[in-house]
C-alpha cells in the first residue's frame, strides 16, 4: 500500500513539474487583442505589454500578449527621442489563456533631469547615429541604443537611440516568439558615459518596430 502511495506521489510530482501554461498570442495597434493559444516553455507565464506613444500630440496605442518570463512582469517605464515618447507597462497571470487585470501606464515625466542623449530612429538598419540630441526628463536617467531584428512571418530591422528609465534597461536579454514571428533585440544602456555598457532586451522598443509594420 505504501509503495502505491509513493508511486502516485511521484507521478503527481512529475505531472506538476512538466505542466506548461497555454497563453494567448497576439498583437494589435489598440488597447486589446485576441489570437490563437500557444504552449509556453516551462516556467513562463502569460504576459501582456501595453504601450502608448505620443508624437506631435498624437497618441497611438499598442498591445502585445504572449508567453513571458516572470522577470518581465510588472514593469513600468518609458523611453523618449527628440520627436516622441513611449510609455509601457507589463502585467502577467498564471492560468491558461488568462488576461492580466491591471495595466496602468507610468506618469509622464516633464522636469528635465540634466541628462542629454543622442536621438535617432532607423527603420531599415540595426544601427543609427546622428548629432541630434534629446534632453531627458523625469526618471529617464539612462541613454539607450537598441537594435531589433525580426524574422519569420515578417522581416524587419530597426535601431533606436534616446532616453530610457532604468526599469526598461533592466528587463534582461532574450528573444520572443509570437506565432511565426521571431523578435531578437540587443540594447546598450549607459548613464551618459561611454565606459560601461550593458546588453539588455527591451520589449518596449520591439513594439515601436511592430507599429511600423501596422502603419
């Protein structure tokens, strides 16, 4: 009897360990989206990233749902160039095809913080550089250079320079798959100097590139 109980306990442990969530995979230039369900790698949860860009007084929304590492959950941050600002929030849940309940964007920073960063955007290359600069505001106390390469159902490269909050830079390096689309990113964040470089993934900037595919 005890051996049967032990066997059942082992089977339950294996089943619990091997269980993986199924999450909705979609993206849309709006505040909501729906799509097919995909099976997540072990240890990942269902994540939603919601973004708002402001350029020339015009606001654009973007939402992306997918399997997400827990390290990318509950993040708020922003990035800015000389022409536009992007605010982002991420949230996660851990049941099949769930939708996070709260997605509140961070407040806009308006006070100059003394940091000045290079500013440029390229729609067809993984590199950009211009003499243009942007004066950083609020909590955007890092200078950011980000390159993005997309492959699969769409092919695109892009680069972006500007100000960023540390929360954006600290997301960590990885790649993301949404359906048949693979998004690979590399970001250099500095505090304004040139001696220390860290390489990170920033899904916020990926969504900037995705907006280019929709518009």
